[in-house]
C-alpha cells in the first residue's frame, strides 16, 4: 500500500485546526473512499478531484483510494480541501514528491477542467498554519494578495492543477507574494459638515465615538438620523495592526476580497430590518459563518428603524452587547465569533413618524404609539449609553447654518485626544475605552468622581438600574476626557445623566 500526506485547515469560528489529509492506494477494484466527517460539498470533492486530474492529462489511481481527514472527530465543511486531497493522492501515486507535499499547506477549490478557484477564510486559515509552524502555502492565484498578509509564510499562487504540480516539483510558475500592501486604501469618508444643524446630536455622536458608547437616535423621518450614523465610522481612530488582522480574518470568512490589504478602518454594517436571525448572528448547518454583528466587530452596527426588527432578534443582541462575543452551537461544534461592535439604533417616534413633532399632525392612536415603543424591550434599551432626540431643522436655520458645521477631521482629532487619555488611564488593563470598562473596575480602581449623589438619587427614584448607573459613569469619564479633566466632575455626571434621559421609550 502506498500512502502520502498533505495539509489543510479546518475553521470553526475564528479558530483554525490543522487537518492532515492522508491518501492510501491499495489493491482492489477502482473506488475512492473519503472519510473524516465531511459535509456534502466536501464529500463531492472526490468526484471533482478525479475529473480535474484527468482533464489535465494526469492519471487518477485505478485502485482503491482511501482519503482520511484527521482528526476524524472534527466536522469538516467546504471546498477548500480540494487541493489538499489532490496533493495527497498524487503524492501517494508518485506523481509529485511526497516529502514536499507533506510540508506545504494547500487551499483551493478545483473545477472539473483543473482550474483553481478562490475559497473563503484564506487569511484566518494561514494564520493558524503559521502558528502551527508551517512556512509554505499554496493558494488560488487570485488570492495571493490576501495570503501575503500573513508574515513568515512563503506563498505560491496557482491558477490550475498543472501549476500545483509544478510547485510541488519545485518549479513554480508564479513568483511568491512579496511587497503586498499591508493595509487597504481607505474608503471615502462622509463628512460631518454635510449635516446642517443638529449640533446636540453631533456632540452626542462625538461622545459616543470618544468612549465607544452605544447610542439611540430618535426623531421624525428626514431629520438626519441615518446621516449621523453613517458618519460615525469616520470619527473613530484607525484600527491597530492586531485589530486589522482580527477584523480582516472575519471578513475573509465571509468571502470578502482582501487582495488590496488589511481592513484598516472600523467597518460599518447596516442590515435591513427584514434580515433573518441567521444572517444577523451567523449561520451554517455544520460549520457556522459570521453574521452582520461579527462583520461590524471593532466598528459600527447601525439598525435603522429598530422597532421594525423582530423582537427576538433584538433581544438576541443582549449577550453580544455585554460580552463582545456571539456563540453559535451546532450538534457537533460550537463556534465563537468576536462581536465587539458599537451599536447605533434609530427609530421614529411612532408608525407615521410624526408623534411629538411641532406643527405636524400625528395620525397614530395613543395605543399605536405605545405599541410601537414597546417593540424595543427594556433590557435592550438598558444597554444603550446615550439617547438623542432629533427635531426638524427649519428653513431659516438651514439658510443661516449651511456650511458652518465642523468637519469630520476636526471632530476626529478631539476623539483621538480623548482616546489617548483613556489608553493612558487604562494602561495595563485589557480595555482601551471607557465603554468597555466593567462596573467593578469602574467603581473600585478609578479616582472617585464628584456628583455621585446625582447617580444615587436616580437609582433611588428608579430612573436608573445598576447597569444604567455604570453606563452613566462611563459616559461621565468620556466627557471628562473630552474636556481634558483628570477626574470626573459634578458637571460631567449631570451631563451624562441628561444624555441618557429618554432611554425608557421611543417616544420619550
């Protein structure tokens, strides 16, 4: 019996496990057996690989071919194992050197004509291979740029099965990835100066950006809620190298193109209110894939017309908002995706949108207004740090204020200064911003704040929960950072309480 080995990677959530692909050729009638808990797409790889080998003039063994994916107890899914399966079989047949096949990690899907097609998850898979000690990998030619983002690996791109054979013989037809951009070009940033008026809302957005606080924007249609949310990512500092790798790995799992480099700016996700729970949280019958909340990791998740989202879907955000992780359990695997996003929710005050708006008649009954507000549950709203109600800007004010607002760059400079003060204060802790600091640390390890009697009064009167009190103090620290204070002053606490007012309902 002839046997050989090649390597691939199984991804469960963000964790990569090295998969040893073993091929053994034994006596018997021609048959190919694939074992090791493959899903349907992977099980069909035996037919794809057989056809691809024949189409380029090579021979598939005319005996019993047994292919084992180890560890056999781990469920495996996807088409990226095709190249590893072909590599192991050709090495067992003596077509390519077995020693070289055993030292390279291969990823790619095969077409019936021998072409190599792109696959999801190249970046996180190669990061796992690097950690496991591998120093060479073969990927589809049009994903060389993404693979080249992993330092310390020699990357070979192949466009066909013929190219793979040449690489395994030490005669690569393409040069390895080198000199690839480490960061993708920054996308065009929308300018905060485009929004006329709404100065209070702009300041609330600045506070949210400075401390990474969740914010709720309410108001009638057309007042600028969506425009404000779209400009929040431009106020946030660029991602660090570690954050870029983490965010880019998630987007690689979702199949996004990373050939231009790592994602360097905080991402922005705005799912429609008809989104399914699977698309929002993550999906996959055997091996889950990231959803919208994970694609917003280290960035902004905007939920426009939040009351229109399903109640169960909104309540499903409660755990990720607290822990920064979403966990998806299946029969044989449990996948965890990072989901530390900054939530922005927007809502009209009623179904017609005009409740409480001066000069405009509301067509909704009081019961309809109440029911609309009740679609946002108390536990979800209790996790929101800031609330801002927007009112329409009148024509005279538009003419007076047009073009006079601060630019995104100006506000982002103040946000960067506040973030720097937070980083210095939280040095040596796992947290970088005020919005991440847990309550016990906030109460016991930071300088005593003034104005705590205001928080006590709000607790006694029922205006705040214990979680809400912690959020008020986090916002107060952010206000102090923006003002350059070394400690929280009474005015900071009073302002934080005022910025949280109205959280109890959409129409508040």
